[in-house]
């Protein structure tokens, strides 16, 4: 079972490495960072100074995260076992009765099937929004 989980995580890393997915990931990351920063600075400055709070919050977020950025595939590989299992369960629900021998075969099957790749991409995006 552990090997199958690793195969699915490998597949998700390959999907996350696609250029169109990278743009989406950067957008999600930036939105989360800006939202958190603005919220924290509003606590410091209050709602009356929203413009200043947003600017200061953005600067603080940049300072805190400038050297800590990891690529999405790296983040997926470093997930705790429980989260990997959750992602695996979500992806396998899309794969249904598909069988594979190893990660390379799974990647080849999914990447050659546009509909399957889109569905797994949607599952991965949903997982990222909810868990990262």
C-alpha cells in the first residue's frame, strides 16, 4: 500500500511540474500570502488604515517568506504520511479501477489521457486549497 501512495504522490508531483499548473500554484500562494498579511496588519493598524495595513502586511509577508519558498512538488514530497494518504484517497477515487505496476506507468497512463489528467489536476488543486 505504501508503494501505491508513493506512486500517486509521484504522479501529483509530475502534474504540479506542468507549466500551466505552476501559474495556478503561484497565484494561490500569492493570494494566501497577501490575505494573511493584510489580516495581520489590520490587527496592528485597524480597519481605518487599510491601505497602510496592506502595504505593511505585504512587506512583512515578503520578509518572512522570501527564503522559505519551496516548489509544489517538494512540498508534496514532504507532506506528513496522513496528508499523503488523504491525497492518495482523493486521487484513487478518480482513478477508480485503473491498475498500474509502478509510478512511471501511472504517470504515462494519466498524462496521455487528457480527461483523466484534468480530473486529477482538479483534485490536486482542491487538496492544495484545503490543506496547504
